[in-house]
């Protein structure tokens, strides 16, 4: 299998360390193989791929999809990001808790974010390219967000608050407590 599973404190997400084959010329890494993902419990079929480029201090998130939710595979293809998930599943022992993962173009880890989690990241390097695959087509009618700086969540971003660059949409997002009773996610641990 071209991936090793790394530990996470949240139940559901999966942090994958790919096997990298490199020498003085560079490297080769397999970033996705459906059969191996299924063996690791990632059974959803990925149907859409996206790529973003952002400057240092950009925060994208915290986003999630309602309805059936959407799973995504995220990786940092260039630079360094601090990727964050927040558990939104009612009844989960880690509901409202977050976990962050340093993802770089050197460690090449891939993060599986299952439905029921808000996802976001902050760019630590001067520039970062983030690629992600989704198991559902993007539909703006089902996308939601919570504040990246919700004091009840207490997310620690690696860039000073005064240097963060956040979209107006994300600045206008509600805190988790204001939408908690409308979340469709439940924990079935």
C-alpha cells in the first residue's frame, strides 16, 4: 500500500503519509489510488478536483457542506499550510474540538476530511498550492461556514492575527454556537 496511516485525535479524519520515491533528480509519489483509499476506510468516490494558490497569512475556511455532507482529500502541493478540522457531529465525544495538521510539499501528507467536519487552512509559507478532491460536486446552495476565530473553538493559527488575510464571506460567518441546532451531522461512533 502506498500510504501509511498517521494518528489523529479526532475520530473520522485520516492523515495519510504516502511512500515517496526520490533521489538527486527529484521524487515520485502516488497521491491517490481508489482501492487503497477504500482499504483505509475512505469509501467515497472522488468526483471533482480543485487547486488553490494563496499567499502567506491567507485563511480559507472554516467551510463544510450540509445535506449528506462532502468528503475531501486535501494535500499541499507547494509550500506549507496549517490545515484545521472542527468536529461538527452531534453526540461526538470531540464535538466542537479542532485538530491542526502541518502539511508541506516536503512531508506530502494527505488529509481525508469526512462529512461532519468543518475544514480550513492557513498559509504559513510565502505561497502555497493546495489541491483537493471532493466526493460530491460543488454546490453553493449546500456550502456553509463557521468563523475561523470563534472564541469557543479557540483555534490556534500559526500566523499572528494581525497578519491573517480572510475573505469577507469568512469574516461574516457565524460562530458554531449560533448554528449548532441546525447542523445535520450526527456521530455514530
